[in-house]
C-alpha cells in the first residue's frame, strides 16, 4: 500500500453517467488484474474505492460511474492531481483456471474485468465474455473487447435477456468463470453455473486497507475483509445471505 499524488493525464466522458480517468502513476505493484485503488475526493474524509480497468508502465485507467456525491465530484476533476492509495485488494488469481474462462460482468462491474481478460489472454486461456447492461445506450467497453479480439456477447435487460439467459443460450454454462457486478446477478450465476468461479465483491468501505473491519463479512472459512482478503473470493466460500 502506497499513497501517491497522481496527475490526471486524461478525462474521457463515456456516457451521461460514466467517465474514465487516466492517472500517471507507477504500476510496478500491479501483479494481477482485479486490484483496486482508493481515490481521495476533495472535501470528503473517506476515499472512494475504484478498480483498475487497465494499466501500462506508468499509468492506470479507472472507469467510474457517478453514484453519489463523491463520484460526481470526481467526474468534474479534468486536470490537476488526485491523492490515491495504491495496491489494494488481492486481484484475480488466474492460475486457478486451466483452459477455459468465462468472464461475466454487469454494468460498471465490467470495469475490473477488462484487465482480467487481457491477462487471461496473455496466459493462453480460451476466453468468452458476457457483459450485461440495462439497454444498448448503457453499453460499456465494446471498443476494448474488439481490440482484445475476444469472443463476446452483450445482454440487455430491456430486450428481455440477462447474463444468465445469454450464458445458457450460448451453451457457456459449464465453463469456469470470473464475475463482477450486482450481487443478485453474481449469486444467480454461482447457482446456475456448476463450475468453479472467482467472484469480485464490491461493498461500502471505510479505510480500504484492512484496519477498520467495516467491510468484513462471514464466509464459510470465517470472517473476511472484502478490502484485504478480497475483493475476489472463490464462489465456494461465499455465504450470500451475509451479503444481501
Ligand atoms: C473494491 C471496489 C471496487 C470498485 N470499483 C469501482 C469501479 O471500478 N468503478 C466504479 O464506478 N465504482 C466502483 N466501486 C464503487 C464505488 O466505490 C462507489 O460507487 C463509490 O464509492 C460511491 O461513492 P459516492 O460518494 O459517489 O456515493 P455515495 O454517496 O457514497 O453513495 C451513493 C450510493 O451508492 C451506494 N454505494 C456506495 N458505495 C457502494 C459500493 N461500493 N457498492 C455498491 N453501492 C455503493 C450507496 O449506498 C448509495 O446508495 C468499487 C467499490 C469497491 C468496494
Ligand atoms: S474497509 Fe476497513 S477493513 Fe475493509
């Protein structure tokens, strides 16, 4: 964990609610996708946890949805620098997968999965992707998926489909998976897909680095902190009733 002042290199509006920030910062700590950073918002005491969408040698890309005051304030930061706590969370351990990988995301939960897909392709995994959104206008990461040259489909709620119906339609329901998105979506996925999976959980956080216990929840293997032992957990260890 390291506190760093990171200059804003780029601010890009994706749609009315979502924007991307590219921050200049060292990335020697990013040994896995699925890790997150805690971004200071001026005027707010608590930092806001945001996953890495992508990174290169000297910058990180964050994709942020306006959810409340903090993220709204961040959306107005187009230049200057942000104080960021780096190197948080465990990330996706892709050695867990042998050959195939199904990547399932919902809404802004797709953000950490872009880095995951990139890494999985580098590891030689056969990657299939399903991203679900409310409607076509809310679609995220189409360009990135095209660039990654990966087998992907989108599911839209307003077309009476979702990531689960899509998974069955594509006959991808017996593939081991990683997922991030709304809890109900991830719970259903864990029930309907019989294979093993890694689940990235998002919750309200306090300190973000394991000190306050504010994000702890009971798992089959005892109490765990989402910010420290997570945010990525094995499907088998999650007790969903303690999260919902
Ligand atoms: C590990 C982790 C990674 C995350 N990665 C991303 C990301 O890549 N992009 C992104 O846009 N957001 C991400 N989030 C969610 C983001 O941190 C929250 O949306 C943000 O902190 C809300 O701050 P706010 O001040 O705008 O809203 P607040 O005023 O604090 O809250 C607005 C509303 O959002 C709800 N809320 C707040 N935090 C969360 C949360 N963590 N999950 C669900 N609902 C929440 C509140 O209950 C409230 O209803 C992540 C969260 C975690 C824990
Ligand atoms: S947010 Fe403080 S321990 Fe996780």
